[in-house]
C-alpha cells in the first residue's frame, strides 16, 4: 500500500527517532560506553543473522585534481543485522575520516545535549498540544502512544512533530528492527575503536530546531499520517522492504519506496505540508551535506562519507546549485547520484 511522502520519509530518516524519547530530568548523564571485544563490530563474522553480505549502493569519487580515497555510502539507520561486503570494509579502511550525519553514540552519552535537543520541540507559550490539535486527532494520537506504551502526561507539552517521531519510534520498537543495527552506528563503533577521525556533517540540535519551526499545519499532517492504523500496522513490512532494497542495491525499489504516491490525491493543503516536510527533512539538509563533502574533497581528505539513502537518491529538487553532470563511467549498474548530489558530479567522477 502506498503512503504519503511524510510517512515514507520516516522510514529513511529513522535516525531522527533514535533518541526521541522524552528525557527524564532526574536521569543522570550516562557514562560513555567502554568498547570491548563484545561490543565492537565483528569484522570477520559480523552478524550471524545475515548470512549473505549486503550489496548496497556506494560511490567512489575521483577527478578534478582529487587523488585520495573518498567514498559515499547511502545508509539505513535501522536493521535486524547486516553483513557487510569486504569491498565496503576495505573502502572504510582506506580512509582517515568517517563522516556521518551526527555522532549518535556521543549524543546518547550526553544528557545535556539530549535535553537541549528536546527543548526545540516543546511549547514555550504555556500551551499544550491539545490546544493545537482537533479533539479527535488528539484523542487518537494519545491512544496510539498509550497502546504502544509511551504516553505520559508530560508529553502534552511537546509539539505534534515530536509525537510523530515518538509514534514511529515506538511502532518500530515493536518489530525486529532496531537503530542498534544501523549502518552509521556500525561504522561509528569501528571509528571509535580504531581512532578514525569522526566528522559530524550536521548537529542534531539544528535538525530538531528545523523540525520545531515547521508550520503547525505540517506538524499536524505528519502526526495524522503516523497514527493511521494501516501505517502503524505496516511498520515492519515497510522497514523490511526498504532493508531488502538497500541490501540488494536496488535503486529503483528504493526510489519507489521513498517516492510512492498516496492512494488518494492530496488536497492543496496536504500538498503544501508534504512539500514543507520534504524540504526541511531532505532538501535543506542536502545542501549542508554536499557542502561538507565538497569542502573535504577540496581539502584532499580521505573520507568514508555516510548519510541516509534518502539523501542520495530521488529526483532532483528545485535547487539552483544542481547542475548538469558528465556521464559516469560505464559500470554494471549505471547508477546516478541524484538530488543536490549531482553538483558533485559536475566537478568529480562518481562511480559505483
């Protein structure tokens, strides 16, 4: 069953949900985890649950005077266990820097950062969420969170977009998939173990600040999509479909999942909400990501660069910096970097 853009993006952007539970004021800051042989990724066996190595899309960047090692990997932020191909591990080993959207491991150990992040999604005018939702939406959303074991009274002080994130996170927690199996988390663990430099492309606070700045209409629309019974029921099925497509490097299947049309035509108001949601969560962040990648290339750094697959694929957005690119060398898949990432192809050769 096809979903609206707002709900589909949640599948590819689940990293945003990884730390979206409301912080408890009395909870002490967690100590950074001690990496041991048990907690580090097993590069030999990796995960027994995944018998065949995944074959995800990833690109090597070269040309325009750049002669180092620079790889782009579109990630998924949840899984039920992955085995990585040796060529991917070799690409990581050839780099001095791991670039990720944000260092989620550091965030999880920093309570003050979590609190600051959550403040971006709290009402500061003295109102509560029931004053911003119609009675039916509030009752339905409250019931969903209650059924999923996540509702507490303090949540009424949070904006609809937080309830949207929390509903998706709690629904995911009922499945076999977990952020613990995310691609970026796997390589972050490796980087912290072997001393590879970690480059954060963006800050969680900036992302959450942008979420909190979404119009009330867009926030309400996103929440209404997230709590639809058919959407909640399909959480595991949709996550599995995205994971399967990612593991097989199936560009067409990934794009179909991320860009599926809704069952019913959207109203003008819904179109505007979906457009604002996509611009904030994908397009605007693409600009930050491409700038960081371009700066690293110009500096001659060797970088293993990981961001969500939704930021790599899809039709080009209406961004002025997207430009025509030279043809990619004739490789087996003939994949193309899309969205704003095409601007890289105007300067460098990017191939699978």
